[in-house]
C-alpha cells in the first residue's frame, strides 16, 4: 500500500489500508480470490476511489461493462471494492459514535498481524502509529464490535451480492466473532 499513500490523501490511504487488512483476513475463507485481488489491489482501489458507485455497481464482473469488467478470476464477487465500502462505513459509524476515532483507527482495527507483512519495513510501518509512535490498541465495547460486524455483513450482502450464509462467514473472518464476543458460526 506504500505506493497508494503517495497517490491518495491520508484519510483515503487509511481506508485502503483497512480494506487491505480486511482482505488479508478474508483469506481464511477465500484464499485463491484474495491472492488474485492482492495482485490487483492498487488498481481496484483506484477504480473505487475514482467512482465508488460505479466500482460497486452490478455488471462490473467478467464480461460486465463496468470499470472492473476485465475478467479476473472470481471477479463476479470482487471483495476489494466491497471492503473499501465497508471500511468507509465503519469509519463513519465510529466517527459518529465519537469513540475516540482517529484517522487511523479503522486501519488499525483491521491491521495485519506482525507476522503477516511481507517485509521488515512494512511491518515497522504497520506497527507504528503517526510519526513512528507505537500504535494504540483499538478498544471498542462488545456492542460496538457487533455493530462493526453488522456493517461489514450488510455491506457484503448489499454491495457484494453475497448470500447471507457466505456473507456471515466472510464477516466472521474479516471482523472476528471473538471480537464481538459471539460464538463462531
């Protein structure tokens, strides 16, 4: 995501980084699709931030006429634009709730574990907050975590066109049922 930080403003880069973290977590239930989308992540972000409605519109999959209709495997259900929409919605929710949301809160909520980054430099960047300070832990109460999960679930069904059972599985992977103090499904 380093290159995207130079292209987008900080708030947009934080949304993109949160979506990347969500995508990483989604690998638990859709590893091949996530691997394919990682290769196209920056392009998918650019399409989304240029025109979110168009990037989320039906018909953007293989053979579709949208900006993402380029035939990538599994593109009938692209996760990246949907996760970008989910990260944006979660950020709006947390901002509205005034839970001490800083610009990078949503990014840190879905940050990859220290073992996940592909380079030592990337790991240091992810572990540090603004100006290299250690990142603070994200503290939400169980009701707020449930709402974050509900937002992700709703976004996956609405914009991703996922059936509820698949969206439930994906939301569990992305947010984590343990965070919402729920029994995994």
